[in-house]
C-alpha cells in the first residue's frame, strides 16, 4: 500500500514526494514479488478548513495507474484506509501523521520517507 500525501498540499511542498519516488519503490517490490497487488491512497480534496486551494485532480495520478497501481482517491472511511496500510505486507508511508498511525501498528515492512513526519 502507498500513501501519497497530496490533497492539502501544493505540488511544490517539501512533503510531496514525486511519483518517481513511489514508482521506484514499487519497482523494487515487484522484483521480489512480481505478482504483487499495489494500491495507492491519496486525496484531491483539501480537508483542512484553513486551506482553500485545490491543488490536485484525478489525472495527476495517471502515472501510477499506468504502472498498474490501483488508485483510491478521496475515500471517506479513514479507518478503512488505515486498515489497508497496517495490513499491507509493505506500506510506503508519506511524511504525515496519518501515515504514522498505521506505521506504528503494522507488524510488516514500513518504508519511511526519512526525516520527521512534520519536518521538525
């Protein structure tokens, strides 16, 4: 499972990892497990009330779709997403506390992007 933090952030924000970051990791995972089913979770919506921009659209995730990754956008059931993250054999987390919750309870492999999840 992949968590791409997008919705509340413009593409230039330091917490937005480029698609190539995720695609390179997925390529490595597929070398080990060629038939792996990869799912990416993200958002195009800004959920924070203090941030009014709309930075992303569904087509911004087409590179992932082209790589055979199932893309899930704007899911309302956040607990279901955490369940996917925490039960994935490999969870590639984003620099976010939303990812962190699933990462700390996962008994499996977690790929951490480095640094502090809040750049502090």
